C-alpha cells in the first residue's frame, strides 16, 4: 500500500516538522506519484486539494491510530474518483440485455467480447456473440474461435461490408434463439484522420440495435489520450461503462481517470491477460494500490 510513497508516508507519520509542513511535503510527493502514473494534472490538483484540507481539518487521532487514519483519508479520496467503494453493478438489470463494445483497433475489443461472454455464461446467462467488425477479416475468425472454445454461439457474415446490417441481423438472430445477453463486437480500424467515420458508424450501429449498454474498451497504456478518446466516443454514442484492458502490463492506467471524468462513466471491468478468463470486476481500492504501488 502506498509503496511508491513509503518514504513520504514515513516522514509524514514520524516527522518532527510542524504538522502543516508535513502535510505539504506529503502532498508534493503524492502529486508526483499521480502524475507519473499518468493521472491528468487538473484532476491531481483537485484531488490533492481535497486530501490537503481533510488532513488539515480533521487532524490525526492518537499516535496508534494515526497511520490507519492517514492511509484511509488518502485512499478514500483516491478511490472516490473511481466510483468509491461501490462494487460496479454487472448483472444485467433486464433481459435480454444487449451490450455493444466500442473502441479503437488493438484495444482488445474482440478478446474482451469473448471474456465478457464467458463471464456472463459462468453467471448462468444464455449468451450470444455478434461479430460486426467487418473491416478486419481476422476479427470474425478470432471471435468464432473464442466462441467455440467457450461454447457460445457467434453470428457473423464473413463477406459483408455492412457492419450495421450485421449488427441488426445478429441481434435478431440472438433474440430468436432466446439469448439473454447479446454482445456485439464492432470495428475499430479507421486509422487516424478517419476517426469521424468510425464514430459515425458507431452511431449508426447504436441507432440500429439500441444497445442497453455501450462499453468502451480501452487499453490501459493509452494514458492521457483517454480523455480525448472517451469524449469523442461519448458524443457518438453514450458510453455507459469502461473496460480497461492490459492492466497486467506495465501501464498504471492513470489515464483512465481522465476518461472517467470526461464521460461520467464508470470502469466496470479490467482485462488482466490474454486468456479468455483474464477478466475481473473493477475494484477501486485495488486500482488505487496499483497507481500508487
Ligand atoms: P481489437 O482490435 O480491439 O479487437 O483487439 P484484440 O482483441 O484483437 O486484441 C489486441 C491484442 O491485445 C491481442 O494480442 C490480445 O491478446 C491483446 N489483449 C487484449 N486484452 C488484453 C489484456 O487484458 N492483457 C493483455 N496482456 N493482452 C490483451
């Protein structure tokens, strides 16, 4: 806990400095740690201001409880940014439930579609996958293979160039087969400069299938660019939640903070590896430990 700040925490707890000075020294170190974890500068400022005023106003309790109190204040404020201690609600609030995955190519959308399918299947739902990434021929193949591996049907049209039609037909088929959770994998390939086209396409698919939830899949290493990306996607189709991938890598994922601020969406899931079972429900405390670890 607070590993990267071990020294500053120790200084704070045992320091012979006047209390105000200890708070300021600690805040400075905390800011450095957050910025190096890719957290947006503006958020760092807001957050540290809240922590500063709590540390000053509440004052430490007895020496024995001081460490717990201190860590609690820092953790409370940090995890509040990620949705607090509330565990994200992941069970579908209605059935059938249509989830549309959006995100740029390489973020891990197709892999995550498979992971989510297995996740809901294990929770007892009848799941159906739709492969609407008609730009990357290998995507449907990849999804079909994952579907076979986890025993979930996959709808796709290998020769189609019309992702909107594939999504609609896929949803219809899923409902005919009485699927309870339908997961639609969309395209992300539109390179730089063609973003607008991608966003228009997301809008058209969304209008055609009326998803119950749109999940933005984002690579944790995207850093500050997350803000921009999430805002753009959010304008095209209201982002309900975020699935942050590749948290097993070196990226600390601090950029996701900025995305949350931009969209008001919450992080529901995190991807922690390449395997189909490498998916976890987001836990804000664990994430805070990672950012500061
Ligand atoms: P898409 O283009 O968004 O559909 O991305 P893919 O699903 O094809 O994933 C791109 C690459 O990222 C693949 O090599 C995946 O195995 C990998 N990947 C996806 N999610 C994770 C994750 O959580 N951790 C790691 N380490 N790799 C991931």
